[in-house]
């Protein structure tokens, strides 16, 4: 008998039929003798619809910023609907089930409405529920502060609820059900030869998620890392009869057990980036420091900053940012330049960039990966506009119009392509 | 400064525009210096939509009966949505507001899911909210049991929440906002000359509500009676600028202060009734008693039962029931007859009846009201199939096809018609 936490996202509970399919899967696990805790998101577009309603009522561009407490009250109705329906559907399968709000499940958070952090999970009530033989259905994304105010966890909230519960319960498995059957070596819509990755390390998953792979939120992965909880990503649309789920999907784990490791595990990409080249600021640590402080003060995120000597004690600064932040960044730079006694720096912005991250713990201690990446891109005729690296990743910025070709070339070049289908021999 | 409880029904908060209108009204009361507690229902068809979803998921005819706990969890999301939106809209008017769930507002109920009774209202948090200068928005229809399970109050729930809160807070006024501007002397869709009743006694309101007047639920009126809380019924669609609401709508009060009282205050009606005449059961108290016990055992409601001597120590029994209960009633009667040693009684059912209740505390000590009602109906050519009376009401059953004519004749005959509009003389 195992204790399993299963999380189902909005698409997986997006219609009455899908809710029944989820219930059938949960009931199978329960009949195998497992204790099952189910974490659910709001159905399909419910959350977006509620946000639209809030905007219509308030006339505000950003109702969440103006009314964070009430926005949380509003949005938490979404999971309340899906969890009650899932509980009914499971009961219909002849398996007792009981839904619990974030508050009833004692997901205790801080008081930051719309972006609360989990402080603690007092899992007694969930544990009592499963030990009494019932399936516990817990609302994802929501919690309660110590002052008993309703909060929501913000982006990636339901994944985070699931992993937090799994950690607090000491669950044997944490399964994240979504609309794809695992983590892929690249986005299959862009790279048709992309392969499902059977096992991936927490660190690689964090890099891929941060770089744009949308399956798992980095925040939930991060919690998995800190508490040593393995997470399996699975499709809720693949039906595997009476087998358990080990061996399917992608296991995110501290120590993948693969015999053979490729240099790269996966590639992720995202668009909407720009570089800003600034010439004429004084050399020395103070310049990048003041720039970073200025950006932080104005709330502009920097993706990357590099400097190179220019001339006459001046440097060339290259900043990689979101395209939409170009103007705000230029304003910050002018203010910093003034402060540094170097007014009117020369600035040159280039938008329309895609960021491609190659991730693999296999690149550690394997020389030439960096070079291989550049050679592959050069042979594909794709220019690299900016580059950064970490111990397990190489990130390049390229013209977004060439994103697919770059992805394809790198995926093939690093041997990630799935083997061609073997023709049937009769 | 007054403490006011205002309740807004589903139609009153049915769209973003209507929510804004509610917010404007609440903000006006707050700016007058009043402390305002707002009780809201779910928006428009939300509750029905959620029930439909539950039926689609469970495939059950009556999901509430099969999954009462989860149905309550599901339905309570409805008020959560409306109360958060109303709170945002009030904040937008520049007036601080805070929404509270039934649980947060400590509406403590028993454990009967889908039809819970309020045991107690611990109004401290609501009181603290209004005393801190905020408007408190409380979810109607919902509560929490002592075991911290979420419950709903069933039919008339939001009205009941409002009156219960008003009683617990010792509010100065309890205002029920709906889509009509008060209680009418008859349904204006059936009787065009129907008048708004400025004041009505609790007892009359109970009779009218029980007889089918749908504006206020008897349960909420009943609570008003027991705690001596006056209730004002008002339209949320009539906008009265910066005046307070006294003198408008209908005041439901223990002691109406009208100078002149008519014999009747109002007439209400409902359809779907039948009479069953039973001949051949033995005379004596035991017969009606066994019938009433048998009906109660089978869960069939009796509207009325009368007996008359028949022949040979046998009686004629006339039972007034819902049309849909004819067969179940006949089964009960056969069982009772067997028991009384009088098998195979003669039964004659007549369906298609409307029940018309004439209500007025003015009929007490005023002889001839009964006779006047019969004469009026006779002159209108409407036959009375059955009749019953209480100290402040006369109820007749007539052919449903003649319901409107009967209502019209009684309304005119008892002087309830509004005066014809006076032609402009200028």
C-alpha cells in the first residue's frame, strides 16, 4: 500500500467527461489499495472567466493589484467547484471521497494575497481522511493565513500545493497529471523528433522550466528539490487500465538512474526578448552595480548582463531583457549614467529575439559542449546575439524568426532526436 | 448612525452593471454614516448552472441527495464569486469593504447538508468589520457546522441569513432587495390593478408566503417574528438618489401602523393541486388520524383534510393534496382502509385546481368576509371545490382555468384595486 498524491490541472478536469475519467483513474488507484490524495485546479477557463468578471465589475486594468484580498476570495471559488465535482464523480465510482478547501487542508501561507508562499502544511486532516479509507480531494492553488484570511499561491500554485502536500505527508509518490505525457527533449510542436525524457534531475528540470518549458512550474520543482520528493509528470489523457504509473511519463528526481547520459537532456525556448547595448559608461564594478540597483528599483527584470572593455576607461554593457521593457530600461540607464557623471550614453536596442536554453547535467565534465553548440548553430546559419552559461546549461539568444531552425539543428546535433520508426517486418 | 443589513438576491447581482448599481447604493448608505452589512446571493443562474454540472458529472437525477456534502461545497462557490465582486465594486466607490464567507461570518448551523438550520450567529467578526469603518459583505445561503463542515441553508437561505444576521447584530433595519418593489395585494402579472402594500404584519406575510407569494421566504419571515425584527422589502432596480429607504417598498412588521385597515391585505395563489374524495371509511376520530399517520409515514404532504357524515356510520373524507401526489395518496388510503376493516373505499380524484388564499388580519372581528368571498366568486361564475380558513385567512380551491378571473373578482370585490390613474388636468 502506497500513499500517492495526484494533481490534475485545469485541462484534465475541463469537462464533465474529463472529470469522470479522472475519477475512474483515482478509483483504480484506491482499489489497488493505495491511499490517494487528489489535488485539483479550477476547471478549464474558470479562472480566466472570473478575472474577466472582476475587470468588468471594477473597470480596472488590474483588479488583482487593486483588490488582492477579494481577488483571492473570488478565484478560490474555482477549485471549490472542481473539487466538489471530482469528489462526487469518485463517489459515483463506489469509492468514498471528501473534498477539502485549502483552509480545511491547513495549507498555511503568509499574507501576500494573490502570491502567497506556503509556510507550513498541517496535514492531519488530510491524513485522517485517507486513513479512514476515503480519497481526499484538496483544492490546489489556495491556502489560508494564520489570521484565517483566504489566500492564493499565484502562478504554479496547484503544482506547488501537490508537492507541498506530498512532502508534508511523506507520500510515496507525487504524480502531476497534465495534457502531455511527460517532459520532452524539446517542444514537440517545434521539434517533431522530440523525445519524452524518462528521468530528469531536479536541477535540469529547474533550468528547463525557467527557460520556458511549461509543463512544471519551477516553484514546485524547487520544493521537490528541498524536500527530496520525486515528482512524476504524466498525461491524464492516456489510459493505462489497471497498471500503476511507474515507468511512464517523466520522473523528476534527485538522482536519475539512467545508464547512459547524453550531453544534453533537453532544450527549451521562449520569445519576446531584446538586447540593449550601452557604450560609454565608466569601467569598474560600480557601473553594473548601479544598473542592477536601478533596474530593481524600477521593477524591470534583467535576463542577463555582460560587460566588455570599450575605450578610454569606458565599457560596453550588454543587457538582455524582455522586449516590452526596452523603454523602461533606457530610462533607468539614462538615470544611472547621469549619476555616474557620464550623461548621454550611446544605446542600441535589438528586439525580436528568442532565448534558447540547452540543459543537461551531462555537460559537466564533458568539454566541447559549448563549442559544439556554436558550431551547430553556425552550420545552420543562425547568428548568436548573446550567450550565457551555468554549470548545466548554455543559453543563447537568436533572431526569433530562426528559432525553429536553431532548435531543430541543436536537437539533431546533440543526438536528442527520437530513433526513426522501424518499418514493420511482418 | 444606524446599523443596516441589506440583502441582494441573485437577480440584483446578476451582471457586472447590476453589481455596480448595488455598490453605488451601499456606498450611499455608508456615506450617510450608516454601518452596512450586505448579504448576497449567487449571481443570476449560477446555482442552477452548478447543479446542472453536478448532474452531468454524476449522471444522477438528484446529485444533492446522493452527495449532499459535496453539493454544499459546490454551491457555496456561487456566493463566494458574487460577494468578492460586490466587495471590489464597493471599494471602487471609495468605500472600504471586506467579504466574509458563511464560515468567516460564523453562521453556525446543524449538520443537515443542503437544508441546514441556523443554530447560532456569532456576529463578532461582522461587527468588528463594520465598527472598523468597512462594509461587511456576507455570503448568504451558507454556513458552517460545529465540525467545521460547509453547509447550505436550502430554500430561502439568503433571506434567512440576512434576517438572522440582523437579529444577531440587533440591526436598526433589515432591507431585502429584490426585483420587485415590495409585497403586492396580488400578483401584478395576474391582477393588473394590484397595489403595493406599504406595511404588512408578520402573520399576514407568513400566510401570503405560505400560499405562494414568492417575494419573501416564510422561513425568514418566521425568524423576523420570533426576534421582533422588522423587514423591509425593496426593489434594487429603483434608484432613489440620496434618500434612505424608509417609506418605500413593504415593511413587514409586528404591528403595522396603518390608520385604515381593509378586510383583506393581499391575495396569493398557486397551481398544481387536487382533491381526493373518499367514501365508505368508518366514522370516528380513528379514520382521519390513521389517514394523517399513513400520509406522514409515506412522506405525502396534505394541504387540507375535511370530513362529513356519509351513511351507515360511514364518512366522506375530502383531502386536498398536490396533483403529483394523487397516486401515492390513493395507496395510503387503501392501506388505511384495509387496517380499518373497510377495504375498497370509493375514491374520486379531481386535479387541475388552483389554491387561492385571501389573507388579512382585518378579517378578525369583521363578520361576513367568508360570505362576501363566496358571493363574489359565485357572481363571477367560479365554483369553489374546497375551502379552509384560519383566523386571518380564507383559502379556496378552484379550477385552475378560472384562477385569474377568481383573483380579479376577489381583488376588486374586496376593494384592493389601486385607484385608477387621475387624468392630468393641465
